[in-house]
């Protein structure tokens, strides 16, 4: 199977590779890339999945061949990456990630939210507070991505929605209060903060 990820922005080369690998039980996935960063990201992904990968370069373009299903699995290997009953809460405190350039931070947040569906398991709850509520009200990309997360409870802070005058603009999930937010955080087995 061939994946042409040339010209694709991060994280699309990894996502495309993951989808190709998920679609086969056994075989070789050949990934075409034109960026060293994408090459490194795809190689790291393959290694994180316990797969062998060979890379070659020609005229500034990279070809990675990833082999799947040709090794003997042990019972421990079969359990790796399977979801468990861990209650994971994703806490989103802003519409952007990081403290550098705001536009870059918003782009990164969009990419992170859009890639939740590509994880091995989903969080139980996503809590949006402060300017994070823009992701559930005015950001079409993240609204679409959040709608696709079946079974995930998406909560937006009511006080935050009021502060930004967005209480009538909620497009996905439910309005919540500080008590519910704190209860979800305290009841969680794991909290991931974006």
C-alpha cells in the first residue's frame, strides 16, 4: 500500500500512515514524504507501534517502508495500545497552545483537537474553559472534530461563555458550571491539560 504524504502539513503524514497501517493486517506500507520533519515524525510513529521501518532518500524526497504483521506477537504485545477503563479528562484552558505566537498556537490547537479521534482511545470528557470555549462555539474546524467524538462528554464553562458573550453560540456539547468541572477533574484517573 502506498501513502503519498508529500506536501502535507503536520500531523497529516502521521495520520495518513496510521490509517493505512490500521487498514491492513499484514504487509508493507510505503510512505512518500518531502520533509525531514515529516520523515522523522513517521519514523517515530512506526517505532512507537513496534514496527520496523526502512528509509531512503532521493532528490530531497523520502520513502519509508513500514512492515506490519511479520513478527511474532507475545500476549503483552497484544495488550499494548488497548483502551482500559481509565477515566481520562482533557482540560482545554485556551483556544491556543503554548505561550509563543498566538496564530501558531491556534493552528496547533486545531491540529491537536482534530487528532483526538486518531488516538487508541478517547477521553471520557473534554472540558473547555476561558478562551477554550471558542473551540465549541466559533471555530468550525474544532466544532466538526468534536462532533465526531462519539461518546465523549464535551463541556463548556457557562461563566466563560457569558464572559465572551457566546452563551447562545454553543455548537457542540453542553454548558457546565464550576462544581461539575471540579467534580470531573477530581473523579478523573488522569487529566491532560492542553
